[in-house]
C-alpha cells in the first residue's frame, strides 16, 4: 500500500505542475491582451473658429475602426455628409467602409469632421455648423488586434451650447 502511494505521489505532483502551467499560460494571455488594449474616446472641439470631431485612441494598442454610424432624426448613415445640410466640399470629413477601414495608433486620432473658419467674419457659418452638428449622434465600432469588439458613442449636442447661452 505504501508503495502504491509512493508511486502515485510523483504522478499527482506532475499533474499539479501541468495545471499550474496551463493557468500561468492563461494569465499571460489575459495580460498580453490588456497590455495592448485601445481606449477610444470621441473628442469635440469648438474654439476660435475650429470645429472638429475626432476619435482619439488613449490606449496602448492600435484600434481598427470598422464602422462609423451617424444618426439624425431617426435616420442612420455611415457618412456624416448625409446628416448635414451643408455642402461636403465646405468641410473635411472621412468615410469608413468595408474596403476603407481606418487604424488609430496609440496616442493618435481619426479625424471624423473638421472645419477651420475665421471667426471674425464667419459667425453665421460657424453657427450653422454648430446647429447642424448638434443634431447628430455618432457611434464608432471597431476592434483591437485580438479581434475583440469595441463600440463607443456620443451625442454631438454639445455643439448647441452656444445657441442656448445666447
């Protein structure tokens, strides 16, 4: 009986070592995924005639942007120009399609919309952009390098703050 226990003891130790190895590999995989995770944020700017909508990557890994969805009055589009009643030639914008996906590196950003106007003689145009943008809601869908899905969204109603305050 003692001989059987002595023979089984190395087998039990080997099995426990194998379990510990598998657990360590799992923990390492989780750590690796977290160490290259993107942290996207939708940033808005409206200062001195500069208006923009950026998707900023504040994480430590790249983010692939698969889709931008703009919503306005119940309608949805993958192009911001479909939600603005302003000629698309008047502003900078980007489209993300199945064949034109974008990658945002850590610390980088994707310019979704931008316009720079001289505030001294374009107040009416700036007000029009603010009014148009404030009615839009943006959803960004993407993934990290491990193919984990990432989705963020934000209302652009912040652009209306000037018209409310006078």
